C-alpha cells in the first residue's frame, strides 16, 4: 500500500525538491496572498456580527454606534497592517512577532509572545471551525441540533488530513480564498448598487425587535458597552501577522514582496470588513446573543439558531435564501474558515521548530523529517481546540473572548520591539535620507504599539470574566514551561562541556553475550562479539528455570560453541538484578576497563509482534545504561516479518509551504 | 521515598524468602482454607437470592419450588467438590482445570478452559464487587442513588492496592472469611432455634405480594422457569475450583491437604447455602427483579432498592435493622465479597504466568519480577470489570448471567478430562486395590462431568439472551488470540532454529561513531570505540544545519580528536535517511564485514527528561536494526539527574501467596 500511494503522490504532486533548489519554487505574490491571507481575510466573516451582538445587549437603540465602532476597527487594522509592513522588511527571516520581541525586548518578552502565539493557533482552529459551521448551519438550519458534533467532526477531519501529511499546495489552496474575496466584493457592490437605485436590500431580521438585557444604562455603562463592542470587532485583525511568519517563502526581494502582499491583504480586509458592516446597517440585520431576546424570530428560539450576519446579508442582496448567490457566499465562507483553521495546523510546527532551535521546546521539533513529533503537535492542537469547542458549546461568540488577548499581546510586544529596533538603527545610521525613513518607521510602529496596547487593556478589562482569564492563566504557564525547558538544556550543556583532554581511553574491553536459548540470534551475537576481538568474552545466562538452563547447557555443548557459558543463579527468579550485580562486581575488580553487553534482539515488522518479543531485553538494557563503564550493543536478527515494515515514506510535513519548502 | 517505604515494608512483612527456602513458608490448612475459600464461600451470600428472584417472576405461588431447586444446587455442589478432590490429588502442580483439560483432552480443550477462566476472573471481580455494594446499600439505603459510583470506587481501590503490590498476607486475609463464616452459622442456628421454639423470625417483606410478570404458565414454561432458577442458583458453585489452582502453596502432603481443605470448604458452603435458603423460606423473604412488582414495598420503588436476602434474614433473626447482629452480618458479607474480588486480582497473573509458559500469552508474563506486565494485567482486569459494572448498572442479577457459563465450561471440560485420566491410569495399573480406587474416582468424575455438562446446556439455554451471549463471543475470541500467539512463537522458533555451523564469523568490523556536537558523551563514545580496536573507525555527522556543522568541525580540530570526522549531506534536512544510505553503501562494498554504530546516549532520571533527549537517537536506532550486518552500541552518559531514579524496588507480586511464595 505504502509504495502505491507514494507512486500516486509522486504522479500528482511531482518529485520533492532539494533545499538548494528552493529558490526556483518560492511563492509569487498572487499565490502568497491567498495562502497567508486566508486566516486574516476569513475573520471579516464574523467581525461585524460580533460588534452587533454586543451592542444588541442594550437593544436596537444602540445599534447606531455600529459605524463608529466599525471605523475604529478599520483605523486599527490600517495601523496594524502598516506596522507589520515595517516588520517584514526589517526581519525577513520569518520569525515574525516572536523574533522582533526577542531581539529587541529580550528573551522573556519573546517567550511571552511565543506563549501568546501558541494560544493563538489553538484559538484560530477553534474559532474558525466554529464560525465555519455557523455558516453551514445558516444555509442548512436543520443541522442546528448537531452543531457541536459537526464542529468536532470537522476538527477530526482537519487533524486526520494533517496527520496523513496534507500537502499545502499553493495553487489548490489559493482558489477558495479568491472565490470568497470575489464573492464578498460582488455582494458588496450589488448591495450598494441596489441601495443607490433606491431598492435597498432588507434582511429577514430587519423587522425584529431586540429585548435589551441591559436597560437604562448610565453614560459610563454605555462607554463600557462600546468598548466591549470594539474589542469584539477587533477579531477582524486576527491573523494579520501571518505574512510576517512566511517571508522566507516569498520570491526575492522577499521583504518588499511581503510588504506589498501585506498591503494588498490590508486593503482587501478593510474593504470587505467596511462593506459588510455598511451592508449590515443598510439591510437592518439584527442578531442577539440569546435568540429568545429577538421579538419576531420565527420558530422555537430555544432549539433553532439565528443566521449569521453574512448569511442574512447574502440572502437580502441576492434575493432570498434559495438564490445561487446565497449558497455561493455560504459555501465559500465556510470553506475559507475551515482553510483558516488549517493554517494553524501548518503554522504550529513552524513556530515549534523555531522555539526548539532556541531550546525552548524539545529539540527534536527542530529537525525535519520527524513525523512523530509533528503528529503529537497536531493531535495536541486538535484535542485542546476540541475541548474548548465542547466546553463553549461551539459558540463563536464565546470562543472569541479567548482569542483576542493572545493576538493583541503579540501585536503590542512586536510593535514595541520595533520602536526599539528603530531607536537602535538611528544610533548607527548617519545618512539623512535613511534616517528619515527610519524615523517614519518609528512613528508608525509607535502608533501601532500605543493603539494595540490600549486595545489589549480594553480587551483584558471587557473580556476577562467571559473566559479570557483562561488565556491569562495559559500564557504565563507556557512561559514557565518553556523557560524551564531552556534552563534544563543549558544545565545539561554545561554538564557536558567537552573535556580538553578527551575521555580516558579504557584499558580493556570485556564482552558479555546474553543468551537465554541457543538460536540464530544468539549465534549471530556470539559471532559478532568474537569478530570484535574483546579482551575477554563470556556468554551469560540467568537461571530462572532449572529445566531451561540445563537444556541451554546441553545444546551449548552439542553445538560446541567456542565461547564459555556462565550461569547466574537467580533465587528470586528475576533477570535484571543478578546481571547488574554481576556486572557491578566486574567493574569493581577492574574499574579502568569497559564492559560491552551484547543483547540479541528480534526485529519484527508488525507493531503487535513487539509485544511478544524483546520486552525483558529492552527493560534490561534500560537498566544497564545506568551503570557507568558499560556499553550495550544490540545485535539485531531480522525476522522474516520485518520485511512488512514500510521503511521509506515520502515526507511532506505540515508548514512546508510556509517555510518555503515545496 | 522508595527506600523509606521499602524499609518500612521490611519491618512489617519481614525479609523476602528465596525459592529454595519456600517449603518453610507453605500454608497450613487453617490459613489455606480462608485464603482460597473466600471466593466460593462468598457466593452463598447471593445464590439463594438469585433463585428467589427468578421464581418470583411468576409470583409468590412459585416460591414453593425454592427448596427443590436449593436441593439440586446442594447435590451439584457436593458432586463438584468431590470431583475436584480428585483433581487436586491427581494434579498437585496447581494448573487446575486448565492443566487437566490440556493434558487429557488436548491443547484446544485446555485453551477453551483458559479462555473460560480468564472470563471467570473478570466476572468474579464484577459480581463480587456488585454484590458487596448491594449489602452495603442494604445497611445504608440512602446510598442507593450512588450505586454504580460506589462500585467503581471500590474497583478503583482494589486496582490501586494491587498495583501498589498488596501483599496477600495469609493471616490478615483469613480473618474476614472466618468472621463471615461464624456470623452466618450463628445466624442460621439462631434462626432455626427461634423457629423451633415457635418464634419463627419474620422478614420485613413477608407480607408483600409479588405481581407476577408471567401469568398462566404452561407446564413447559414452569419447567423452564425452574431450570432458569436452578441455573441462577448455580452461582453458589462459582470459585469452587480455586483450591485446585493453589495446591503448590499447601504443606506436604500437598494433594491430601488440599483435598481435605476442599472437603471442609464444600461442607461449609453446603451448610451455609442450605441454611440461608431454609431461613429465607421460614422468614418468607420476598424479592423481585423489578422493585415495583412488590406490592407493599414502602417508599418509592423507582429510586429505592430492596434489601438483599441475607440482609432481610439477618434483620429478621437478630431483631431489626438496627441490631448489632444485622450490622455484623452486613459488614462481614461486604468484606468477604470485596475480598473475593481481590482473589481474582491475585489469580489472574498466576494463570497468565502458566499460559505464558505454554506460549499462549506474551512470554514476559512468565518471568517473575516483572512489575510492568502485572500492572497491565491488573489495569485490564479493572477496566473490563468496570465497563461491565457500568453497562449492567451494577446489578448483581444481570452480571450473574455472564458469570456462570465460564464457570461451568471449565467444570465440564475438567471433569471430562479427569475421566480420561482415570481411563489411562486403568490401562497401566494392575494392583487390585489401586484399580478399585481409580474406578471410584472415575465414577465420581463421570458423574461430575455429566452433571456440570447438563447444567452448562441449561445455563446456555436459559441465560443466552440475558447477556450470556457476550461470553459465548468472548471465550472463542480469547481462544483464537491465544492460539495465534502460540503459532507466532512456534513460527519464530522454527525460523530461529540454531544453525549447526553457527553464524558466519564476519571478517572485519567497521565502527561509526555518531556525533552531533563534541561534548562529553561523544568523547566517551569515541574512546570506547577506540578501545574496541575496530578495523576502521570514523566519526560521522549529518549536516542538517550548515552553521552547526561548521562549529562541530572547528571544535573537532581544536580538540585534535584522533578520529576522522565525516560529514553526510542531507538536502532534505533529515537525519536517518542519509545515514542508512551511507551504511547500505558500506555494506554493498564489503558484504562480509560488520558495521558497528556507536550512539552516545544521555541517561536521565526523570521521565519527562526523556522527552527532551535521545529522541532522534532512539528513532535512528530503531531504523538501523532493520539493516542486516549492522549492530548498534549505546554508549551511555549518566547525567547527574540520573541519580534520581529509584533503581532497586522490593518485589512482591500479586498472586505470590497462591503460588506458595511468601
């Protein structure tokens, strides 16, 4: 099976390329945009809705605040995009916010960003899947009772395809993003056009009234409500830093191309978010956190769900919820959201690899070709996201509470780091034109840092009780764990500092061959050990069962084995302890010598066969490694079944495209 | 911690004894009886109740059948005990039914018995815990809503103490059994005495009527009902074969002592079962499967539970449910039932060890001192029993449906095997007195085989739909798995048959030392490899990162390492594949030589440290073992943290007392 699928894969995706050929395969901007922008662009699908949901808590009267809040979000989005254009040009290595914060604000700040980004990836998965399913249910309302289940199924599918090694193919993945963008732009144009000619589209919910949860708000309370709405709207910014992590995958000049793509993404995001918000106002779209607060909602408000804002707009603009336009928008929206979740499955190993390179995570995450650790990452990501989806009833609105803190933590630290970066540059650069450019950059990033910092405070204040406290716990926890890992590596590194004199050369080698019966593996171990010409060579067996031991001695003589067989008595029928005692005694007699223990091992092809073999050999080996001056040699004997193992597997890992590896 | 507990353990339980001192520590009959009989004697606590429950399905009218059915169970019990008295004398090695069936009816019959016994152990745990909790709830009815939970908690406690290595201490474990036996005998005497003087005790349920579920039964249906009641009553026999598995733990003459203990156990079981059944009739104790079928039951029949039969009798005899006698009976009953469940945790590894010796189960189960595999067995036993308890609502009545088939399968095959055993013996023995003795044994076992065989058919017919079909699936499944394991071992054995000429002596040894950086572990691996004086010696590194590789080459020269360093290019940043390719090429050039790969390994003390080290080394090693002509040598470097590992642990394993190991 293995070989036939890999042949098929080769036919479909072509031969893998070598690192030194990589520059032939870097992404043109028209592919880089959809690959990196599926995450930030998809968030316009739910940002407007989250603003309206919060304002609606005080009734329809406060919906008039929507345009102002939308405007604030647009300004913020523009600031963040401009700031990150600076980042990609200054740090084209793809470390993004993490690299900027570590280099300029010190490793601790970098580690906080890393923790925030890890939380981000989890929330990207959870929120995107939840929002995608919301839009599927908007098109097929009868699925509402199975909302959580559908979420978990999508999550499982995403995890499964990534475990199988989904190849993030630029071309195929570009299509849904473009389809979504075109669809939304056409919808905005059509809606505005209809409004211009006096036929303004009307949402199904336009006539519904909203029973306010908060009545008679004070001025301060209104301000707080507006801030809450604003921080919910900030979800439009999530994913904006994606391009800054993918710069190495761009064609040269990498920084400039990335900055241009960033600009295009920003313009698209602003146009789409503003357009959807304006259409929501024109069509009088109404949504409420609790469906039962909607006076006029047809059907049972306890079991049926409201349509998403984008679905209501699409239905209003394209002429009802059976129009082709409506289904087009819902399909592409769901598709781009699921795709956005997939980007987290790709970005997670990438970040892990960078953190591992800096020794904040286990080292094996750094090396490529290590499927197992990627698999663990994918499973961890899916399980945590699944638990969150389950715990928060797959509600996009509830999950978003957890999302924004991580995002704005990394925004703020990154922008602050950039300000420092420019300050440092100013000290070195004398050229006037360059100094002007640097000063301009510093102003942009300073504004970015202020804006995102204020938003972070606002988000913390307004979202804390709604679940954000979980993130406030998670990020420091991740920080401590990663710092602990790095300390461990450093301690070990000091302990292992090479000795200038080298290790003392042992004077003699004593070889012991473990034998339980005399069969081919034992015979091979004996002949390998003899070929190594040690100073002494003894075969050794532990007498657990008298009959077995006598049988071994008999065959030993019968086959005239040239190596003497020593029997260790084991009054308590154990294997490990008598051997360890014997070896300790040998070591005591000649401490400058080395003991080499040869263990015959079976090599089997099927996982369950391992349960039937090698268990005591493995445990014994694990114990022997604790003895100084002992080395353990495994002499494998390949059983016929070992041919069943598929040893060669074409390796494509998640995140390859983002690293510039095709 | 490890050493202080083991010191404490030594103080409490004394030093462990060596195998050759075992005869000093064998069990006298007065201790063997309670240790092996807790399982069979505890079943009298629920057997009578199960008979009444079935008869009550047809209303109170049919309860008059109870004495006849009880009599049939007593006769059967006597026959089985007499039969097993023959078994323990003929097969004193402790293999019990499994050994008898394998030796006389062939390995397949033995394997069926083994499967049945494995099912038995699971059901012993489930049924005993459920019945124990029934009796706790009879004394404290307010716990009824938490029935399943309490069951699972007891199960978890049993698993935990056995995982920690509960020492089955003869003396401590003997007490509850004797307390239970004495209590029940006193209760029977007191009850019969009161009846004799005209003050017959009256159960709380004596006045209740039972709404029959089956009305107007035909003669055939009545017969079927009686058969069902009889097969339910046969639960009194469960555990009867326990002594036959523990013969090695008896003092000499083992067979005779075991047979006498068997007889004492049988007499006790018959007296107790008969006494409880007679008292149930005298006190007019009523129980019904569905509490709501009891007209007169006080309280809410949907949430409250009936008292067990033994609890109702105790309350009636000792003057109410607040008398000391009542609490005594309930406490000792619950205690002996939990103890009976514990015996399964002891018996399971014992049976596993025998099956492993015969290569039906993974071989490591055979060797003592292997905590890990016992732990897996204990966890598996607890989990399966827990699932059954959960699935059957912790109902003793429902669980018992699954219990009896396994028990009677092994009874029948064992007795049939004994008949064959005697037939064979008769062919050889000429002495008249001995022939008479053998013929008597043959008659007893033939009767046993017929009786238990008929009961097996009855049980199959009457219990199949009630859940017994699960057992009918499980036993053949176990049979197939165990046969598969044995076939695998046999195939491997043939494949590994020693070569008369021995393995070909390789002409040369080429040593490769893996190096990623030059630190103490690498230095040690280099010096160990040099000490072994191979024909060629090369250090080898895979170039995953150019900077790291250049740094390695620099320090290599700086330290003037005498071994040449070879750099393998890895265009895809993998470690394993370039190495395997390199080694394959070496092998192709000189196929008669052996390659020895030295891998420096860190040895750490805490489990999580393993996650941070050695991962790629381990994976690489796993892959290299598949190459013929390659041996892999681990050169350990003990990090300071390796001293944290508790290497010596005093070993007491479940089942020790039953094996005659103190």
